[in-house]
C-alpha cells in the first residue's frame, strides 16, 4: 500500500493504528485504492464494490530502415499517373 500510495510504510502503519492523516495523504490512499476521498472518511458508507483498475502496458517500437531500401516512390508515381 505504501508503494502504491507513494507514502512511507510508517505512514501506512500510523493510519492503520488510528493516527490523524492529512487530506493530501488521504487523497493518495484513495487514488491507490481507486475510490473517492470521501469513502475513506470516518462515518462514510463503504463503497459497495471497489472498481478494479485495468492493467495496461504501453509499448513503442521504432524501426530504422535506410531510406534507399524503403523508397517506393517509383510505385507511388505509377499510381498517381493512372
């Protein structure tokens, strides 16, 4: 939880033991859990179902081909002339 929220393990332990928490820190916990800040406030109704975060990965691929090997302008010109 500490890693996901971007806080220290000691902060998580303090909150678990009932210590006061800054709203800024509360917002970090809410973001890490995927809930609204108000869901973590004392007396608030717990959410019915926590939304599951979609795991995703972004991949970029760059291919470098010498222009002379890739140039197909001759074929392009024949398409234009038709």
